[in-house]
C-alpha cells in the first residue's frame, strides 16, 4: 500500500465527477510536488487498526486538505474531537476551509513533530518519519494508539515499487502505562515528514529494512540501551525491539 508519487492523479476530474473520490485511487492535492491525498485502501486499513471511538481525541499529523480528518471527525462523533495539523501553509488554509462545517475539528498550521496539542487517544501520522517524535509518545493517553510510518530516504523518491517493503513500514504503537507495544501493519511509500527526519535514524532504518525482520517487532523503547540482538532498529534515544 502506498502514497505513490507517480500514481494516477484525479485532481482535475474529481471536482467535476465526485464519484471518483470513492474509487481506490489517489487524488492529487499539490500535483506539481507529487503530494496526493493518499491511497484510500491504505487509510482504511490504518484507521481500522487505530480503531477510533466516539468521544476520543484524534491528532492528525499531515492532514493535507482535510479529507481524512473529516472521516475521523465522523468516527469520533460530536462527543469527540480532531486536531488536524498541516505543515504546508497553503494546504492548512484549504483544510481549514474544507473542515469549517465540522465543529469538532480544529486545524493548526505547523510542524506536527513539535506543535503543542492536548493529550490524544489516537495520533495518526500521515507522513514518513525516521523516528517517533517525543511529543507523540508524551501526549499519547494510556491505551492510546499511534499510527507511525517509518521510511528511509528512498521511501518516496524511488521509482521501483517492487521492493517498497524494504524502504517503509507503518507500525501501530499502543501505550500501556510507561510501556509502548508495537506491531507492523503495512509497507508504505509516503511523503516525508517535515521535522522528523534525522540522518542517524535513517541509516539505522535502511540497514534494518535489509534484515527483513520488521514483522517481528513487538516493543518500542524510548532509549537505546536494549541489546542489539533484541532490536530491529536502534538509534540514539530509541529502538524498536522484538521483546
């Protein structure tokens, strides 16, 4: 599953034929920069794994023009709320206009790895990071779920999609007290996350993907003290481990 930069763009036709939005195709929102709305089947999978419930708070990092934020608003119902964060000012403005009818949604323009937000039941990251942001883990409620795409530097730029599984993966991270359980959900190719890409973690990820052991991951640790043989990936201050 992928947010592919060379995938078919429906941006010109979708305004005239809204029914196209219900097909499993990506919709270009800034086509000249290869930014699209994401593959619907991927987001259906990830949202089902996040399992949002009525009354919960979802933080949507990388909200784009707001399409999936609107779906999230329906899932948490009027008793819940959605904080939609978008880095690109143009897209944030579009999202604010598009989501104006949704009284339980607020739109914030800024860096989703550092902008402040209230504690959340679901944090849904819609861009490729090289590591989890501290605020995503800090603000996740007990029992909360983090949808975390991790990608290498080739996770969006390469035209060879046959080995996508070696360049990007989405993990479901669930908080239990001070512990963070993790499991692999899907391969992914997705636009890079502004503010959450560092060289050390990217190199560690690239090596880890070559091992092919990402499906064995069960824990995320906020330190790098776990022995190497227990880790799928380990970099300064964090690791994903098998136990």
